[in-house]
C-alpha cells in the first residue's frame, strides 16, 4: 500500500521509532527490501536518487515500486532522494509516481534554499505529496578542521526552526556529523547529539538522518575476504543511530549497507561457484544478504511490527 511520507513519519514520531529509507536501483534490491518488510511487518521507504534514475529510469523504478507496494499490506513510500536538480523534482511531482520528494538545496545560499524549497512544497502539496528538505552539509564530523568550521557546516538549530516555518516542508534532513558512503569515521562513531537535541526542541517536523549506514562487521568481513578493498570502512554504530531516534529522528537513510551486502553476496558466490553463469543464481545470495541487512535495520530502528 502506497502512503505519504508525512503520514508515515507522524506515526513514527508518536511511537518513538524510525522508518528505514533504503536506496533502490534495480529489481533485486526492491525484492530484497520488500521481503524484509513483509517478514518484519514493517513500514518502508523506497528511495530513488538522481543516480538511480539515470541508471534505471524513473518510470522503470516507479513501476517496480508500485507493483511491490500493491502486493504488500505494509505501508510503502516511494521517495525521490536528494533531488538537487529542481527540474527533476518538478518532473517527479508531475509524474504522479512519487508519494514523497526530497528537494536538496543544502548547497545553495540559505535564502535560495528557502525560496526553491518553498516553491517545491507548494507544487507537491497540491498533489498531496510530502517534501523532505535539507539544511546543513552532510559531512563526517572528522572532516571539519575546527569547531568553528563544524559550526558553520552542521545544521544550526535556530536556522532550522526558521527554515521549516518559512518553507512548510514535511521533514528535515539535518547534518550532525554523519556522512555518505562507507568511510565515515576513523575511530568510534561520533555525532553531535547536543545539536540534534536542540534542533528537535525547536523544529516541529520529523527529522531525517542521512549517511546512517553502519558498515556491519559480518558483511564487511565477507567483502574483504573475497577481495573488496574496504578494510578501513567504518559506519555509524547501532547505538548511535538508536540514540538519534530517541532524540527525534524518524527517517534513517541507508544505501551503503545494501551495496556492501550486494557486493559480499556476489563476490562470495562467484569465487565459490565459478562454473555458474546464470545471473539469477549469482544474484540470489546477494538478495538474501540484503534482506538480512534490512531486517536487522528494521529491528534496530524499532519499526518491526509497526507496518
Ligand atoms: O545519498 C546518496 C545515496 O547513497 C545515493 O547514492 O547518488 O550514488 O545513487 P547515488
Ligand atoms: P549511507 O551512504 O550511509 O548509506 O547513506 C545513504 C543516504 O543518506 C541516502 O540518502
Ligand atoms: Zn543522503
């Protein structure tokens, strides 16, 4: 069943849990996520980035997501992730496929981010589509050279309150020290929870944590054993993500952990079964590993049994 992001996150916020938003690029990933959602009876967000749309096509991904949503009893949001290209966001809204779009104006000057986000909100709300917006630079806490530098790039609580009020967005992606990709920290995960608490106290809409992959040790082990060079990869710990959820994060974005699971499954299978050439056989373990990762996320986020 397709639902809007706003409805899904309002429930999550009241229930103090978060919903996983998983990036999808192909059929197998969508199947793997939906298997997990059904097994866990969990709501789910299927996210397509601009890169995913370039790779597979908007209509193709939308068709797969809509069929998956029709076949399940779980609430499903079909979401545009990091729409930086204004025209693409407008196209996604006009297509009628999406129940939620993210307009990412975070790299623009504040006034321009407010202006464009407000325009997107107007267009999207006319069609009952939710809008996620972003304020601050999603970069690892270790990437900042000084406290001043960090303060200048992470989300400012007062500014966040003003931004949400002016734009009317339904959810806000915040920067508190997470980063996209597999290399987020050199040591333990470190997030600015004080900042998150201050944002949550001032902002009325649900908060979104991007760059939240954990780089699970068991998956990383398979990847490295079978030749993937990611030994220094480090993600956000489950306990840090759970703390963020307790402080008000209701949507948690995961892409890297699915990439790692896909990679681990394929590398291991090809090494152990060099005689197989059937893509269906090759991709089966990759799919199963992705399902395992998604189920674990749903349990960790508290969304299992909520769909
Ligand atoms: O936040 C970005 C997601 O990981 C999507 O990555 O742009 O390579 O599809 P992508
Ligand atoms: P990860 O790279 O940590 O999986 O983050 C994905 C993300 O934020 C997608 O928007
Ligand atoms: Zn992101």
